[in-house]
């Protein structure tokens, strides 16, 4: 039974936890909206700056490159030294780099600013996942992670409509700059709230020695894996050399981690992460789904504007149903999770495949006048699929990360997604751009089929996770992120 004192303290704890969740949701929305909103402005930006194909690839995919590189080091630093200072530093750099990118006068300035902004976004998001795992426990943790995933997913889906409205209202030559500035007020608000509401820095890892060699090897391996996919098409002759370098770095990293374990030191990758089948398979599912989603958005916006000559406003209207459908389905997904468990993700992926194939059929068969409405319908179906997939899958994956590796576990998941984003954005857009000059409709249909293939891989991996466990009287129901959040540990409490 609670005492009177406990009843008095409970609301304070509850409010503090909710404030932490609000800051984390704002950070996820700010950093993911920034990338999604730029996709629709690519044609205007390319023309305004006189940017070449390689420049556009670096501007779009380079953000994902450095985002991915920063996640695991950021998570590890947060685990070792506390998360708040890294969150604040990352958000401040993100803000300044965004303003620099928006006001830049040439492709080189924009590329450099986007690379720096990606590093800052990776540092921020690696602290977000760890913070949620620190503050919330049990079903409250599941709800918090679910809310974060829903917010990030909806922000990504809202990016194209918002970007289209800015480009349509301000013109292509100026609109793309305001697309980059859209995250500035969001970052300012997030920074102010984080300074007041995030818990004081505290360590969650027992070993304070940072695995510098492990960090170096994993960053070098990630860079070697991603760079060939965002280089110009005529510079791919060294592909075998890059592949050999990736294999060598992966082998060296594996051996180094095993040596640290034998010597009794804390490895960069906690053994509980690499040995967990749900964590590994769920991360692979997230990679394929995330890469397919971002690629399909980019190719659709380029096809509608460059291929069909539609305005940015029409393109934004076509993309809007996806954001609405994803928001609604994300809120309802956890009721389905309560009935069929992990199979919810499988259902979402199957619907995503149907949406991608339907988009390909529309591109090939529908008359030009009917294309916007038909694509809006396929986008709505894709939004439903994303809502059923993103949040449940991410929550399931991160539930298998131990508290002392919460930041690294979340960083690895997002790093894997960013690797997939950089690879898929370059590969799928290359498929489209190779055929688009002669047949834009065929090019879009083929790119959509590639996205459907990625989702099919994710579907197969989801099935390998096995059937949902049978719920017994002792097994709690899955946490609904929209249910009221209970109090976790007091976020204001300083430890370690």
C-alpha cells in the first residue's frame, strides 16, 4: 500500500518522465523531418545551385552517411559519461549546420554543412534511445519507445507535404532553402526544453574505459561500406577493393571484440546484442523497411516533378495521405500487437509490398490525368503499412538491449537504418535515373519493384523470428504507446 508521502511524490515523477519523453520525441521529429523535407526540394535545389548528379547524391545520402557513423560512438559516449551534455551539444551543432546549409552559396558548402549536420543528428538520436531506456521501465519503456518511433515515422511522412508547400509558395529557387530552415525553430524549442527537462548526466556503463580501437574499426567499416554507394556511377571500378576492405575491417573488429571479452574488458558491442536473435533479425527488418521507405519517397517526388511536370504543391498533396494514414495506423497498431504479437510487423510489410507493386502498376497503366489520385491511394496504403511496421518493430528490437548497453543498442539499430538509407537512396535513384530519360513511367515502375523486393526481404526475416508467443495469465499485454504513461524511475535522480 502506498503511503501518503508516496502519493504526493508520484505526480512529480510522472510529470518529469513525460517531459523527458516530450524532449525525445521532439528530437526525433526534428532530425528526421530535416531529411524527409529536403527530398521534394531536390529538383529546385539542383537547378538553383547548378549541382551535378554527384553533388545531389552527397547532399541527400551524405546526411545518412555521417548520421550512421555518429550513432554508435555517440551511444557509447552517452553510456559512459552521461547523455545530457552530448544531447545538448549535438542539437546546437545541428542547428548551426542547418542554418549554414540553408544560406550556402554553392554545392560544396551545402555538402559540408549536411555532413556536419548528420554527425550532430546521430549524436542526438543515440542519446534519445538511451535516455528513454534509462528513464522508463517495463511496459512504460515500451510505450515510450513506441511514442518515439511513431513521432519519427510521422515526421518522415510529413516531410514531403511540408516541403512541397514551401516550394510551391516560395518558388523552387528559394523554397529549398526554407525547407532546410524548417528544422531551425524545432531545434531551438528542443534545445530549450532539453536544457530544463532532461535528467542530469549519469553513467549507465560500469566500465568507464572507452573502446577507442573498436570505435575506430566500426566507423571505418561503416564508411567503407557506404561510400561506394554514394559515389558517381563512373567511379565504381574499385567496388571489389571496397568490398575487400569492408571484409577485412569486419574481421578485425570481430577479433578485437573477442579479445577484449577474454581480457575482461567491456566490448563496444555488448554480447547480449549480437547473440540475441530477435535483436539481429529485427534490426535487419528495420534496415530493409527504412531503406525502401526513404527511396520510394525520393523517387516518387522526382518522378512527379521531373517526369510528369507536376507542381511541388500537387506532389505534396499526393504524399499527404501517407502521413495521415501512418499517424492513424501507428496509434492503432498496438491493439493488433496485443492480438497477434510480432506478426503485426509481418502484416505491415505485406501491405507495404502491395503498395509498392500497386504504385508500379499505376505508373504503367493509369492515364496521366488519373495519376495524382491513384498515387495518393497507393501512398495511403503505404502509410498504413509503415504505421504497422515501424513502431512495433523498433520497440521489439530495443527491448532486447541491456540497460548498460542501451545507448549502443539504440545506436546500432539506427546506424543500420542509416547504412540502408544511404545504400538504397543511391541504388534505387540510380535505377530510376538510368531509365527516366527515355521512359519515366517505366523507370518509376522498376524502382517501385526494387522497393517491393526490399520489403520482401524484410518480410522473410520477420517470418524467421517465429510465431508470437502464447500469452498466459502471467504474461503482460504489449504496451500501448498511446496509453497513459506511468512513472519510471525519477529522472531527476543522479546516479553513478
